[in-house]
């Protein structure tokens, strides 16, 4: 709390969410949303699970054709996921 210079709650929250640790955790939590945006609705339809653990995105696919498509586009998808997150979160994608 400050007594001399008040600060709107919006500014306080913005400063909090911009902290590197908090921003990283928020981006990790949004990884399933980023996945859907990056691969598109058609591939996302066959995606059963998206999980982020220590720089690796684990994806469980229902269709072997969709799995193969994601497997071949892994490098591009990693780059697009990192761009969407605004930081280098994803190192690789493992498709199951």
C-alpha cells in the first residue's frame, strides 16, 4: 500500500502479470488454446489432449493422418507456438 502516490488497481495487476515468472506460467496455462489457434480447427478436432511439461508439448491425436501431419510440421508448430506465447516456451512436440 502506498500513502503518497495512489495507483489504480489496473496498473498494479498489469505490473504483476508482466513479471517474467507470472507471464511464463500464464502462457503455459494457455498452451491448449494456442495449440488450437496454430493447427486450425480441422486438426484440433482430432486432438484429444494437449499437455505442456518443461518445454515439451505432448499431444494425443485420434487420427493417424492428423498425427502424421502434426509430426511433419513439428518445427513450424514449435515456432508458431512460441510466437503466440510471446516467449521461448516450447522446445519440441511429442505426438502420440
